[in-house]
C-alpha cells in the first residue's frame, strides 16, 4: 500500500502520513467519506497510484465518482474470485473463501459451520444455538423438512468430534449471525451456485427427468380425458332398437345388431375401441318387431358378413348398407312400426369420439 501525505493547503483534507490507508478493505460508504475529506492533490495522487485516469475531470465530485466506480468494480471482482472453485470442474470441494478461511461444502450439501464460527472468536456455537431465535428457526426447519429431530440438521466428521457440518439453511443462518461480511459472501455463494446450475429451456427439454415427467403428464392427461368422456357421453333414447356402427375410422368395416338399451351397448364397444362411430339408429314399437327385422337383415346381409361373425359387414359402403335397410323397411311394411333417430342426435354423440393421432 502507499501513503498519501496531507496537503498543506488543506490540513483537514489529506491523510495522516504516519498511517497506511488500506483503501481496498474500506466499505464503500467509508471510502466515500474518506475521499470527500481529501484534497484535490491527494485525490490526484491516489488516482495515479491505482492507474485511474482523471484527465479532463476538474470537478472534485467527478474525480470522487471515478475513484468510487473503480473500487466498486474491484470489490465486485473480488467477490467473483471467491467462487472460481465452483466453475472449476476439477475442484475437489465446493465452498468459498472468507478472510483466508475456506468454508467447504460436502457432497450432501452440508456446510462447515465450525469454519464460520472461527471467523469471530466472540461468536460461539453454543451462544448461537441457545438463542430463542435459533431455537424457533431450527424447530420450524425440522418440521418443514419432515425430520424426526433437530439433530438431523447437523453432522460431525468423527462422532461428536471435529468440525460441525450443517444443513445449508442452517449455514446461511450462522453466516448471518457471525458477521455482515460472512452473511454477504454466503448469500453471494448461494446465488452464484444457483446461477451455475441454471439450465436453459433447450437444455431442460433434453434431460431424462423432463422426458419422464412429460410422459407421465401425457398418460395422466389421457386418463383424465377418458374419465371425462365416460361421464359426459351424449345419451340416446332407450328402447328396442337396430343400430349400425363403423368399427373405427381407419377401416371400412361396419357392425350392426339389435338391443334393448343402446347406451349400454355403446358403452361396451367403447371399452374395446372408443374411436367407433354410430351411423344409423332405428327404434321399434315392440320387441317382436325388433326380432322380426333382425331375422330379415341377417338374411339380406348374410353374404357380406365376415366369416364366424353375425354382425360385422365388409365389401359394402355405408350408402349401400343404408339403401338396403330402407328397402327392408318398405318391403316388410315396417314404416309405421319404427322411428329413425335424427342425424343431429347421432352427430352429437360422434363429436365426442376421440380422434386418432
């Protein structure tokens, strides 16, 4: 360090030549007060010593502002230097420096609080532990983390001997208790660690954890949609009926049959393939009429049905199927015995059928 003698023209504005001023160790507030009490000559000497260019700045306030800016940047750089160990992939230990003391952090993230207490001999572990504020804090932290006792927040290297390591939240509280400087450096360490561990959106979507969570979310969403559909399917009128459905949207296979409750029949089909669509629905006045029409349609569509199947039809378009149904209604005089469900009602049901991705 250098000495800056008092300016004879400003007896109160210079620094005592018998003392060496450690400008780097001053707080910014104290540094500003010191600079304001220095003469213009002393400010110029100080700037020259540290390589601060004051050319063109004649005003004392401007000179002080430039010097303050220089030392402010030095202090910020000093903080960052303490955490180079984090950026070093080959570093054996995590932690940070305070006054030549290394505050290390283990792999389980517990931090050395004994090293923090050694920074100030007046601040003892026993005093900190016995304060009411600490007791309340540890009790709340234990409860929040779901631990069985406060002892799980602490750990020693050798069964009660050696340095005490503690949960990171406890270490932060200890740093705040020991000194303002250790508190600032601890906060800076925590935020620096968070910044180093930060992942961009592009990096996050590539992680295995994200892919697993995305898969779980997709499966949960599908289950939710299925449950929602089960509760909200459009209800059709009950009664003796004849129906035609398209098995699914990717094939031209149609299924036809008779039943007493179309809603129960459709629910059964949904369990096998929820992508089917109901194409035609016709209600009968009596069960006898339903059975008579079923016998007739079995004979008409017999050649078009799949082998070993009494209901599924291939090789016919839906237009051809509907045309044959209307012919049967007229041929067997069923016009006064049946009621055909409206297309709008069928469309309302089919709109709820999930699409194929």
